[in-house]
C-alpha cells in the first residue's frame, strides 16, 4: 500500500474518517485505506452482491501482527480490541474515503458475521463468472466469414461491453477485460487490413 501522507483522525461522535492512501493512528495501531472500488463479493449467509469495498490495512509496531481487512458499508470490525462499524464507503474522485464509527459491541440481530484480523484479503474478489463473462464477446466475431465483418463485429462487441457493463478502471474485471476486448478488436482490424492489402 502506498503511503503518501499521514492524517489526523477526525473525531465526531467517535467517528474516524480515512482517505485512500493515507494513514491514521488508532490507539497505537496505524490504519490505512487502499484499493477502494466497486466489485462483486459474497456476504455471509446471503447471495453474492455488488458494491464498493475497500481494504483496511492495520500496521503494528510488531509487523508480525499486521493484517488487512476487505470491508464494505455496514461491516462491523475489531481494531486494537475496540469495535467499529463502517458507516460510509465511497470511491470518490480522485481518492476513496471511509468512515468508521466506534460502537460498544457487535449487534446480535445482524446477518453479517463481524470481520476479525484473521480474515485477510487484499485482492479484488473474482469468481468464475468474471472470467466467463467476456467469452461470448470474444467468440462472436468468429461466426462471420469475412475478415472485415469479423473486425466490425469485434468492435461492436467492445462497444456493447463498455455500454452495458460500465467497467471501472479499478479492479481486475473492469480493466483487464476491457483491455482484452480492445486488443482482440485491434487484432481483427489488423488482420482485415492485411487481408485487403495482401490478399
């Protein structure tokens, strides 16, 4: 995690505001926020959902105790033996932000399990659907016989993907899938141009 500066916790009714790529101090534990983006993820005892998540990085004087927590709005977590709830989480421009509110104890009527330091997750959460989703777009141009038709259809597939999926430029699915489709479309255009010039 890149640490660009250190900020002072804003305390208002036991609330702490964090900005992406900054660090605050909570009772001797340095807490940073990183990797804030929208993604699909599994919630305990519920179906997969999509929303904004961020990684809270806890850094201790003893580095062996360091850990990361992947959290979303509403999650209840433990930091330095105290209980907190994520009451706000936003991607923001240009940096994401998160607000923690200190609470007395975990609420027992919630369906979500609280996050503890042994729940380590830093990377974007992907499932098989994320890998299979672009396959029809990649295969579609091959149903056309002419190279020019394939190039045009590949470009159309790329446009349809961007319009309907609205990929984010943060996270693996949005960035790499869009680049993959773009390279595929460019490849088909180059092949079509070569076939016209040398065919």
